[in-house]
C-alpha cells in the first residue's frame, strides 16, 4: 500500500498544525509522498501566506516599500520553526526572494514561495528529501497548460529514487524555467499529479473538514456527509459550486483509477469522503449531493413551427457564440427554445445577442429573464429510482417555489432546476428535506 498525502493551508498554518501533520504521516508508513500548501489562516480574520505574497510582490512591482510585508511573511515561518524547536534558518532563502522581487520575477514566482518554503520546512521536520516542484512539474505555455507527458516522465523517475519525499504544491516551471502556478487552490492538482506519477494506491487530501457534505452548511444546518462519491458526480457538484477540492484535481488520478480520500487533519479518525471511479456501493440516499449557483439569465426564443426548421438550434447558439458567451443549459419545447447563460457574461452583450437572434432565426418573440439560480441535484442512485423528478417538483411546490426550468442530464446522474435567485435557499432546503431528512 502506498499513498500521496496532500495537506491544505489550514493543516499547516502554524506549529501546532505541523505537529498534527507529522503524527498523521508517522501513523501510516504508506504515507510516502507529501504535498504541502502554503500556511493558511490561523484564525478567521488571519491572512493566508499566499495572499500576503501576492500583495507583497505587487508593492515591489510598483516600486513601493514591500520590505515590511516581507518581514511579516518571514515571521509566519519563524513562528512555525520556533514552535517546532527547529534550528533551521530561512535567511538566505528570503534574501534570494528579495533579489528576485527586485528583478521582477513575476507574481507566480512570488506566490509559489509560500509552498516552496513550507515544503523546505516540512521536509526538514519530517527528515524526508525535498523535491522542488519546479524541477518535476512542467507547464507547456504561459496559459498554464500542464505538460503531462514531460511531467510524468521526469517526476516518476525522481519519485522512484526516493521512498519518501516532500514536493510543494501549486507550482511548476515553464519551458524557459520561469515559475508558473496553477489557479488558486492548485496544490490539490499537484497532489493528484504526484499520485499519478508515483502510481500509488490512494491519494489522501487532508483539509479542515471531514469530507464533502450533501449540501452547503451555510444553507442547511449540520448537513450529512457524503461517504462515497464518484468522480463524475463530483464533477457535477463542483461545477455547480461545491468546493473542498480544486475541480481540476480529479483528472490525473482519474486516468489511473486512483481513489481520493478527503480527510480532516483536526479529526483524523473520521473516515471522510471517498472519491472513486465507479462503485457498486449504493449511496445512502437517492441523491448524493445538492449544489447550485445564483446569477443566471434565460433567453427564450419562440417561433411557430421552429421544430421543423432544421438548423434552428445551431443558429440560436451561434448568436451567443458570436459574442463569446458560453451557454449552460438549453431546454426546449415545441415552439420555444431557452438558453441559460451567466448573467455577468451576458448583460453587456445583451443587445448584440438579441440583434444576432433576429438576424439569424427571425423569431416571433424573445423573452429575457434575469436573476435566476440553477440547482444541481446529483446522484448515481437516481438512475435506478423512479419518481425522483416528481418528488423534487412536489417538494418545491409545497414550499411555494416556482420552478422555471428542469433539465435531466441524459446520463440520469443529475437534474438541474432553475428557480428565482430569491428562492434558491428555500429550494435547496426543500430538496434536502425530502431526500435526506425524511429517510430514516
Ligand atoms: N496556496 C495556494 C492558494 O492559496 C494554493 C493552495 O493552497 O492550494 O491558493
């Protein structure tokens, strides 16, 4: 058995957390490769080191005084070193960072130092070799396209040489050697890449919650946890707003069928959530999770006999494509077709899209509705259960929620419901109640 363990920022925010991380790693010799984030918040109003580094670099780039802020960052690491009784000095590292700031090494370089320094400290504390991510994780271009081939070749070889290692998350290097980062929260992706390259059995992702919850705890009080979720279910949920894991983090491990186990550093005995390729295990409830987002617009195009007009749908969509707007959903009736888009992408281009629709499809009417929310009800269990959509409808009707749209994905893995922004929370509560609370 072998594992990659990734620890998030809150798991490594101070010396106390480092100690917990150490005992978690020592408790299981399978935990061979460790991917740390930068120190996160120690208390709610605290700053993440990554945010401090961005701010510090921005000052440096504008020629303003950044040294005070760099000192504060240094003291975050010093506090960790002191708390762990470590003699180690990061003086030289900080001198180099300062030099590179003066040379305008870039925001990505600056941000990456959070993980880099935390990696050095953690490696020394554990007595594991340190592997700089810049030497083993590669990007193909400035846009951040990950070079999977090159990474896999170099990283696998490097990992095969060491039984244990610490590889900092979040960054890698460009073909010319400059540092490039993934998007925010990207250490999750590094963990997945390392798990793939090492060919481990499990990718453990340690954070400050015991896995995924069926619904957002800001809307549902004490929602139940999710024990097992498939990659596909998770994709649907994270796309619709469920956070915990970076949404791109599943791809590298998914290729190899490596399961991800989301665990809680502050409650390591909790089983957490297992993210798997497929499972014969039924979920406890018909639904696995509910997630959603506000801020959508619907554009309904009506035209008599539209149904028999070949190419109608394509032409409608091209009016959006011409303006560079992507669509979310497209439910249709006999003479109507509705397109759901993100309101903030659409609003400035509304008139151009409407003009395009008139030109392309000569509709009878166009109706636009804004301030809509989309809710995804996701679950592998829906396929084998009758009446799921019906239960959703009646739960919403009982709670006086007007359903604007309902769209069942052809995989029968999800049902998307459109409601008014104002009804968003009520709708989620109603769906949770009917599928989770009423099941004993
Ligand atoms: N430290 C980075 C961030 O705050 C990356 C990570 O934590 O995964 O976004």
